[in-house]
């Protein structure tokens, strides 16, 4: 097997209908989440041409859910465009049909329905031109404002990949090994390889069924985690090189300035770097400050059960999950650090000290 590709099982395709073991779990007829999913299905079935779009710098859940839904809709005879404002990170380029993703800045012509995947605002997609479109919004972030014409937002779900799996078991499509692989990647990455607190029994059940449908977990793990480009290793080294422990070792922070990010020959891949601070014994909150433009910082936050970093990010106009969130702040590094750390100290119940 080629090291740079994900292989698929050669077992026969399995047609998964509404009788699937997971499809109706927790989904009774009058359940609001069930009704939301049914509305999404109705829109998908009524329209013949649809655009699938996720957030900027697509992660495994946004991309995997988009790819799985797009491939399934094509089985139904739909015309589908899967679009992104940013190129895929190297690890995701090894996934099946990843070359189908079109990098654009404006919505393509010839479509009037857009399905936003794990994206809590149209603006967060980084793509314009959706005025007067029918907007479908599928997400699991608690801060999603229901911006779509049709909204299915369920914060109890471990990943949007779980939601898409539920949806696909309700319609007459084959969950092929390729579709199953994308859903598995979505759940695997958004649960931090089943390490985050959003990991639940259903996530394991769904992934078990996806393996039965053709996913090769070893090949997926190799593609995602064992083909790290040297450029990313250099960024990790730069971040670890300036790592600081504060608040008696409860807060870790790293900085990747503009010059460091610009020195990367390709698209800077910083995904997962913040987790290295969180892995340090005694650390409750890990922060990564990325200067994506001069004087503009994208901050990634990770935490243990003691801190809701989504609430912290929300103060600065961002959001996410209780244990993994992000925001954007403009200003110089000293003031940006001070503002973020002040909010973190408050959340930890620590009396702030001067730097």
C-alpha cells in the first residue's frame, strides 16, 4: 500500500436504510432534532443542484462531513460543488476524492442552495455571493445563531460527522467505503482521536459501524497523523521554542508570529500545535497566538474540564466548544496576550498578576 494514500476495503457495498442500528437512536417522531433533520432532508431531496461549504481552514469534521454529504448527494443524481476558501492541509489531501474540493472566493454560478457544514456564520466560510440563496445550516456548535433558512444545530453531537451519518441512514444511498472514511475522519479528528470530553458512546458506535462499512482505521491514522510535512514540524518547533508556563503551571502559551508563518513555503499548517501545551502535566488551559496578518492574531484555546474556553472566546467574538475554541483579536502581542490571559485567569479563579 502506498504510504501517501488511504486504502479501502474491497468488501461489497452495504446499502444502509432507515432500519440502521443508529438511525433512530434518540430520534423519535416529535423530537425537535429529528424534525430539524427531516427539514434538511426535504431541502436536499427537492433541489437538484447544491453547493457544500465549510469554514475557512477546513478541519477534519468540516471537510469530512462535506465530502461525505457531497458524495452521497451525487449518488442521488444531484449536481454538487464542494467548495472552500482555503486549500486543504496536506494530511487531508490524501483522503479519497479530496481533489474534488474547489478553492474559490465567490459562490459558483448555476446553484441556488448552499449547505454550510460546521460553520457558525456565512462569513466564517470566507466565501461571498450567497445573497438570495437557500441556506441550510448543519452544525454542532452551541453558539451557532441559526443563520440558515433551514437549521439543524445539535450541540450534543460529538461531531457533524455523526449528524451526517444519521442523515444518510434516513435516505436511500450506499454508504460506500469512501463516504464512510470521510465520516470516520470527521469523528476521529473532532474528538481528538477519542480523547476529548465530547467523545460519547454514539461516536464509538457510529465509528464501529463505519469500520464495518469499509473504513481502514490504520490507513486513516497513517494518512492523518504519520505523514506530517517538515514545514509543520518547523512550526511546532518554533511554538515549543517560546512556550511559556504561567499561573503556577496551569496555563501554557505559544506564539507563532507573522514572519514565522510567512516563512512556511506552503499554507501554514498549525492544526494540533496548541494541544502540545495542553499535554503538559498540570496545564488546564493552552493558548496558541498566531499572527495571521500584521497585528491580527488568531488564538486557539484548549482546556480541561475546569474551564469553558468557548465562553472565553465568545468574549472576543469567537466561539467553539467548551474544551476547544478560537477567536480573532487585533492589536500588538503584549496587549493581546494581556487581554486573553486576563480572561483565562478570571475563568480559573486566579488573581491576576502583572507580567
